[in-house]
C-alpha cells in the first residue's frame, strides 16, 4: 500500500472511526506496505492528523497547517530521518487534496475517453483509404497473374522486343487516313481549268490598263484638242 492508497481529505474523511478510517489504512501501510519505515512514528502522525481533522475534512489543510503538523511530529516522534521527513510531507500533501478533486479528475478523464471514442471519423476515413488501397493492389496483382500466358510452341517476339505494337500502329494509321479524307473537298476541281480561268481574268485586267494605239489622223486630232484646251 502506498500514500496514494490512503484516504484523502474531504467530508468523508475519518481519522480513527470506521473500517476505512485513516488510522486503519496507515496501520496496514506501516505493517506490510511501503511505509514500514514510519511504524515508529505512527502515533505522532495520528496525533497531528487528529488535531487537524476538521481542516482536512473542509479541504483547508494548507501549507502553514502542514508545517505546524510537522513540528508536532518532530516533538513527539523519534528516529526521524530525511527519508521519513520526505514521506510525511508527501502524506500531508495527499491529505490536503479532497476526494472531490480526484473525482473531478476521474470524471474529466472519463469524458475525454468518451469523446475520443465518439470522435472516430478520422480513424474511419484513414481505415477506408487503406482498405481501398489494399483492394487496388489486390486487383493489380490478380490482373498480372491472369495476363501471364504460357505456350508450348515458340513464337516470334521480335515486335515485342522492339516495343512496337502492330495493332495500335495500324489503328492509328487508319484514323489518320480517315481524318485526311474528311478534310478533302467534296467536289473534285480540275486544276487545269482553274488555271485557265485565272489566266483569262489576269489578261483581261492587263488589257484594260493598256492604252490603245492611235492612227496618225487621230493623233493630230488629239494634239489639236490639247492645244485648244491649253489656250483657254
């Protein structure tokens, strides 16, 4: 039995009355527990605890009262070592804690555990993702195993070694051919006729821009008209 197993402060604290009293628990701890070195000073400890029983019940066993209780033990006790002093002060610190504090800690810890149990969304999503990944890996392994074909006769693996798939190549060539055919005009054009038409149009434009040749009589008439126009 350790110090934390002894009764703590609070309204239910009893120094010497009842089966779960502090005196009976301390006797058991000093007899067979981890506080056997305090057996010589058990009476001094009980004297101090009874003196401050009301303060312990009310949760007011503060540091000043703990120091006064330690002085009482030093007066009534015997063979007190540094280890005894350390354990007695730890015992007083334990008595300064009320049972309500420990209950609230337990309840808060229980509430935290409940919240952690309820909040399993993240774990569910993580497990779901792992399951999907494992399923994908299993499907890939199954496909690999089923795609392996063993034949007794030898086969020409030149195309396979070269990395060329003839089926894919033929399909792509046919697609490209159909695409080029769709881009061709629906009505065929005779390029010789088209060239002749374009030549006729160009020669017509050329003739329109060339000045016609005049005879000698027409030239004299034109010069006469120009001179009469200049004399105006």
